[in-house]
C-alpha cells in the first residue's frame, strides 16, 4: 500500500541514499556565506529551521523522514541540521570561513561516511562494530575536502584575510576530530555531535597565530625528550599496576607527552594529580560497590576512551596555550578541565562507596546508588573538595594565579551538575555514554571558567 502525505498524495518511499544526497547538497548553501553578514547568515539558518519544521512536510518532503521520524511525528536530524549551522555561525561570527568549513564537514563528511560505509563495507572499527574503517576514512577525507573548498571560497570576505595554510590545517584537524566523534557508539544525532566536535577545534583555531607558535616552539622542542622519558615509563607502571588497560596506557602516554610539551612540568603534575585522584577514589569502597553491582568494570582500570574523555579537552587547551597569544586563558581552561575530570570521578566514587542517600538531577527523586546522574551529599562534598584541591595544585604548579583557582573550581563544580542532569536524562536511553558525558563535563568546566574570567578581566 503506498505511503500518502497529509493531503492524500502518494509519497516517494524512504531511501537513506537519497536522504544523504540531499544532506550533502545542503552544504552548497554555505557558498552564500561569502556575501552575507553573520547576522544575515544566522537569520537564514533560522528560516531554514522553520521551513523544515512547517513547510517541508506539507510540500511532500516526508519522503526524507526515516521510520523513527515518522513514528515520533517530526524529523529530528533534519531539524537539528540548520540549528547546528546556526550555532557554528554564532560561535564564529567574525570567521565565517571557518563556519563554512564546519558546515562542509557536516554536509560532506557525514554523508560520505554513510554512503561509503554502506557500499564498501570492510573491517569494522574496534570501538564500534556498527561503523567501518572505510566510512570513517571517507568522512575525514571528504569532510576535509569540502570544508577546505568552502572555507577558501568564503576567505576573501574575512577581515583581515586569513592565511590559506592556517585554514587548511584547521579544517583537516576539525574533520579528523569530527570523524572520530561520528564513530563513537552513542545515540546522539550526528547533526549534533559532528558540528560540536568540529566547532571546538575551529573555535580554538581562529585564535592561533604563527608568531605565538614560533615563540613557543623552542620551549616545546626542548621539552619533548623529557616528556617521552617521563611518560612512557609512567604509563608502563600504570599498566603493570593495573590502573589502566594497555590501550589506556598508550593513549595516556601520548596525552602526557603532549601536556608536558605544551604546559611544562607543572601541567604534567596536575595531569598526574587528576589521574591519581580518580584512580584512588575508584579503589575506595570496592566491597560495597561490588555487592551493589556498581563497581567500575575491570576493577576501575582506565581505558583509552576514559583518557580522551577526561583529558582530551585539557590536551587541546595545552595546544592553544602554545599556538595562541592567550596562554593565560588557555591554561585556565586546562586547569578547569582537569579539575572537572578528576573531581567528577571522586564525587561519583565516594558517593557510591559512602553515599547514604542519592538523588537524580534535575528532579531530585530518590534513586539507587550508582544510578546514572545520581548525586549524594557525601559525593558532592568530596567532589567540591577535589575540585578546589586540584585547582590549588594548578596554582602551586604555576599554571594559574590565586583568583583563577576559585574560577577553575567553580567551573568544575558547575559542570558536574550539568553532567548529572544529562546523565539522568540521556544516558539510560543510550543517547550519551559515560565517556561522552565526561567529555561534556570537562568542556563545560573549561567554558564556564573562561567566561567567568572574561567577565572579571
């Protein structure tokens, strides 16, 4: 029986290939960013959202709806697409070339991953059996190509005109990060996760300068040998002590090398303190956690996903500290991110070990210990103390001054409530997993800290 629209007309049956072709074609509208002011581009994105919401289904566009869209009554991904473009424009109003790059990555990368993954098949990704190596490579390559082409097209409209090499480097980095985000086994719509991943890279890249890198390079180069000699044995010891998995040891070593090279010994000390606080708290109260069935897998061992989730944003902040003229703010983001990552685990583990009453956020209904997003008085207090302690370590390590200690701790504390609210509502349905929640936690902490610092400066 043919599918019919609201006017009784026969509809074209759904095809994922056709949907992805339309998804790709929508990226061509990014060409208009060369001739539009940022507010005009933002208004156009809002108009596109309203069109998709109100007019598209009435003009025969329901053939783009996936079965899940039909059951819920609206096309989630199709509505999110223009909103994601809007966020890119609002985040980069003075760099519409980079906004165009993010749009190109979203349009071409995501479509290429689906189309190539379905047609080519081949080996699956170790961390997600639903995604293929070919699809992820297609995402990175096609997303980079489309992003670079669109960014270079819009480039003449930016003042001052940015260097093409910087645009290419930023776009490729953003496409690779977005491809990694797209490959993660979470239920979050790609039209949300991909532009967020790409946007974070592009947002930092807009502040990078060649002079800042040249000034920092001698120090970075001098630190590399020591970074390797320190982090490889430390990661090996962590693996032998069974605090990290083999994959976690490799990724942890790479992050440690990057952190030491960009933030110095002080940054590495804070990284180690954050990891130690998390690992030690995971070992506390293991008997009770095991009885309740809420002990961490592998006895609290940290894997590569956990390392990236808790330290990836901090590593990116370290890169910004040596590639932008805003080293002080970048180091504040670095400290806030690590304080958030460490204190969040401390709060969770202390709450599970000794929390007398646990509540879900934001409803504050009584729940079992270990419930996703649950908070307890004991865990919250421990997390706050850990955030202040780790921020204080950042001060003693010479990364932030006195006022910024409180700002970093405030960012970490605020982020913990955001994570709890998201965990209570989005983790159980599979929309977000624990690693992605941890990454959101560290990102929110860094953003809150930077915003507070900007308000005070």
